[in-house]
């Protein structure tokens, strides 16, 4: 039997983790024959949640898959010890009356500490996915504090935005999301991102055609479509009074599975990665680019797209 993969999820007692654990334990990300050790990190006051919750976290995982061992802890150095994958979900959400700079200050502290702990105790091959907001900035902070780990091992989540963009197109054309491919998210996981359909295709039954050709409405594609994707996160919070959890968990799984196993031939996906200067952007910032991923977890920025 394969060695267990050591996977750490931070914010392990939060609402995204609650939706995420099911899919990871079921094998949707690393395969159903892959044994896992899940290390759930949260803050000390949340340890009681792990202990008491009978249908959540540990209880749920054990019920689903005997190949999963669970460790819950409030110590990043235990949670990150020899890990293969870190999914950094835990962060302080913006509260009423808090300004963005207050949130940045509080979360930067978390990601400085976690970057340092990763640097010290994680495997040097660890693959890091930052989800906690502001995701691009937190990813850059963690990466800069982990100089012994290659910068290419740090990514942030913009797959939720990509999935939302594909869903908008699929719904407009009355088709399934899987038929829509190669929609790109450029930039930040925020309302300044640019969802780009100009290289995207859709298959409505007669082979792939360009999205612009299929939709036949440039006003919508250049206007409401872009705004809807950019503001979807805020719309969900307004409706649920909570941020998206199930769709975020699905996007985390999609991102990690593609990073682990590679992208299908001819397909591109979007991830926030440390810029190498491609497309004229400053080196070192974390920016969402279109990528292809090989079978060895190595991603490449797709070059020379009209932009
Ligand atoms: P919750 O508030 O339900 O859960 C967050 C958990 O993190 C809590 O259990 C909290 O105790 C824990 N936590 C806080 N500080 C910690 C620390 N130092 N170490 C470990 N754990 C810590 O939030 P949830 O809805 O799960 O969202 C988590 C984060 O994801 C938020 O920052 C949210 O803004 C962000 N999101 C990012 C998305 C993306 O696409 N990049 C989409 C979904 C989500 O909005």
C-alpha cells in the first residue's frame, strides 16, 4: 500500500473545511486508493469543536474512509511537520467596522507565522494552496517567509472565480459547465480580477466553438458577465450572511487535483502563482495566470495569449 500523504488543512474547524473534508476523504483529490493523514490546524478555542463534534471533522472522516488518520492541533509546527500539501484556509474574516488595512494586518501576522513554520518543518516539496483572504497577498507573505521552499510551490485560489465564470457561460447557453473550457482569471481574487473568455471554447454538441461565437452577445460578455463574476463573492455574502463554503470547497478540490495529477491535454486552468514577470507583470507578486500542469506537479504559465 502507498505511504500516506500528509495533508494539512488550516481553519480546520471552519465552514469551508467542513465541506472540504468530505471530498478529500472520499478520494476526489488524491485518488480513492491513496491513504491520507489529515492534520487539522485551528486556534486553541476551536479545539473543543474537534473534540465534541460527532458528525463533523473526525467523526465524518472516519465514517467515510478507513484509510484516513486525523490529527487536530493548534500548533502550526505539529500541523506542518513533514507535510506534502498545505491548504491554508484559516484566516480572520472581515468584521463589521473593520477596514481592509486592519484585516491585512491581522492576517499578515498569521501568514508570517505559518510561512516560517512551513519553512522549518514541512517537506521542501510541499505544495501550498492559500485560500484565506486576501488570498493573493497572504500567499505572497507566506512564500516570502519560507525561503527554503521553492516559490513555485506556493499558489492561491482563483479557481472559484474560474468555476463561477464557466457557470455563467453554461447557464447562458443552457449547457453543462463541463462543456465550457479555457476561461481565464487574470489578477487578484477580488473585484479587480478580469474573467477572460477570449480563449475559451464551448461544445454544444458539434465540437468546440469559441465562447464569443456561441454567446453572440459581446455587450453581455464585456459588461454584466464580467461584473457578475467580479462581484459574486460579495453577492453570496449578502444572500447567505456567510461566504461561499460548498463552492469554495469544490474549487479547492479542483485546484489541488489538477496540480497533483496535471491538466488534460489542451486545457488551461487559472491559479494565483508567484509571477516570473510573464505578461509584463512585476516579478514576485502573486497573480492569477492561465497555466498548464504536467504529470509531475510542475505548472507552466501559458504564454503569448492576446491580453
Ligand atoms: P470560517 O470563519 O468559517 O473559518 C475560518 C477558520 O479559521 C475558523 O475556524 C478560525 O478559528 C480559523 N482560524 C483563524 N485564525 C487561524 C489561525 N491563525 N490558524 C488556524 N486557523 C485559524 O471561514 P471560512 O468561511 O471557512 O473562510 C475561510 C477563509 O476563506 C476566509 O478568509 C474567506 O474570506 C476565504 N475565502 C476565500 C475564497 C477564495 O476563493 N480564495 C473563497 C471562499 C472564502 O471566502
